[in-house]
């Protein structure tokens, strides 16, 4: 692969505006049988989403994916969301007991609208086996499989039956995979997304490395249908992470799903913990994301998200911020 680049290395080129106000721009996206307000999903991590946030997001028309780290609560979660007539979207792993969980969902006729297979190295026989199992037993569920970082992996998971693939190995804020293993898409996630998107025949979710709202538009330009975000969603009033105070300032914890804090042991650790500044209510961030994306659409010269997909771009090689801070 030549000419790799990341979010910071790219600027999108504006087209003539066709709207009189950014409020005319429609940021909604369709994934599977449902449409959502934004092409954005908070990461399925324990310090990013919990039941309360899932309910709120679903009620307000945003996509969500519940994490898989309280396995004993998942059946009740699906039951509860279905009882409220809300979209059900859960995560699974690939260990033996996860196959039993799929059986249980089938036996109780609790078919989730969305299932995400959430594994570090998604290009593997265990994931392919799980894709086939879910597609056989819960064929009505929209199945997202990941994470991967190559066109071969995208093709293989799609071929096995995945309805969407999730791209990103190592670009995450609390990820240390790149440091501990030397592998991944960290540092060239946007180029990896483009590489994978060219091979994909189904939607791609770009996962990890989003540091600004402009990166959402860039992901869409380079082939993402949806963008999964952790760090920008950490630190909110509603965020499940612990809140701490230092020098009169509030912070909230954000830790990796493969960190010692998540695993409870120091084995195959590929994630770390950090504290992010307290950001206030989640709805403010979602609103700002929507407004910024509406603005992106207007610069793209359209009034719908698709307008971004074809804009020209230039490579500015790490010079976008010209030494300035992001905010
Ligand atoms: N997007 C990313 O860059 C990354 C994300 N993560 C996140 O961390 C969490 C834990 O992930 P994961 O460890 O996969 O989940 P699990 O701990 O549930 O492991 C799932 C299974 O896959 C095996 N496995 C895990 N990694 C590998 C590998 N590199 N090669 C072969 N087998 C492997 C495990 O066995 P064993 O443990 O014995 O090897 C286990 O049997 C997930 O939420 C994942 O999304 C983690 C790292 C990178
Ligand atoms: N290598 C690791 N990656 C992880 C871990 N926990 C989560 N993740 C991935 O990060 C993104 C979020 O990235 P961000 O840049 O938006 O913060 C998340 O969706 C996972 O794919 C981990 O422990 N190690």
C-alpha cells in the first residue's frame, strides 16, 4: 500500500452551496431496515454506553450498539427494549457461551434488530463461524462483523453473511494494540477505510480514530456508511465511567475493552485507561455533531449526506492545524 494518510492529512474541497441555510441539510442515514439521525454510533464500550444511554439514543432516533460486557444482562436488555418498542442492538463475542446465547434468543423468539460481533481480530474462522451461526438462527437480525483492516477480510466476512463490516484495528484513543503488537490501521485509518471500502459491497462502519467532527465527514467521503466513536462520547454527564475531580476540574474515566480494567486481569492487555474532561450533557454533543455535519454537507454542495461521498480532496500531510490546538 502506497500513499497512506490519516484524518489529519486530508482536507475536503468545497463545492458551490445549494442551500440557503445549513438547517436544510439532512444528516440522516439508513442502515438495514432503519434510518437514524446521524451516521454516528457511540462505541460499544463499558465507559461509553449503558442501558440508560441506549434507551435515550433509541428514543431519539440515533443508532446505538449495547456492549457485551454484562453478558448476564443481555436477555433482559433485549426484552426491555422490545417491551418499549425500541430498536434492539446488541454485541456478541465468539466464545462457546455466545453460541448458547444466540440459541436462547432464538428459543425465546427475541430477535435483535442489530447484532454486532465485537472482536479485536475479526478476520478469523471464529468470527466466520459466528456469522454463519447467527445468519442461520437469527436471519432477520442485521449483522455487523468486525473488526478488520483489509479488503480480503471485508470480502470474506461479507461472503460469510455479514450485512456490514467494521473497519479499524488499532486507531482508538485508548488502544495500545499498535504499540504492543506492531499491527493495525493506527496512523492510516482513513486510507485503510478507503482500501476496504473499494472492496466492500455492503456498508462499512469506520471504527476508531475520530478526533474532530470534521473526521466524520472525511469518513463518509472515504466510504463509511456509519462511524463508531469512543473518545468523543466519553466524559459526558450520562457516561458510565467514574467521575473524578482534580484541581477543581471534573474528569471522567474512559478505558479500553481490552484493558486490564475491563478484563480484571493482566492478560493479553491491548487497551489503557485515561481521564477525559467532563463535557456536560450528551445531547449538546449530538446537536453540535449534527450542526457540524450539516455544515459539511453544505460545503459539499448538497443537502444530503451523500453529497459528501463524491467531493474532491487534497492531501495536506499533517499540516491542517498548522501548529494550532484543535480547540
Ligand atoms: N478495534 C481494535 O483495534 C481492538 C479492539 N479491541 C476490543 O477489545 C475487546 C476484547 O477483544 P477480544 O480480545 O477479541 O475479545 P475476547 O476477549 O472475547 O476474545 C475473543 C476470542 O478471540 C480470541 N482472540 C482474541 N484476539 C485474538 C488474536 N489476536 N488472535 C487469535 N485469537 C484471538 C480469544 O482468545 P485468546 O484471548 O485466548 O487469544 C478469544 O477466544 C473487544 O471489545 C474488542 O473490540 C481489542 C483490541 C483491538
Ligand atoms: N486496541 C484497542 N482498541 C480498543 C479497545 N477498546 C476499544 N477499542 C476500539 O477503539 C474504538 C474507539 O476509538 P476512539 O478513537 O473513538 O476512542 C472502539 O470502538 C474500539 O474499536 C482496546 O482496549 N484496545
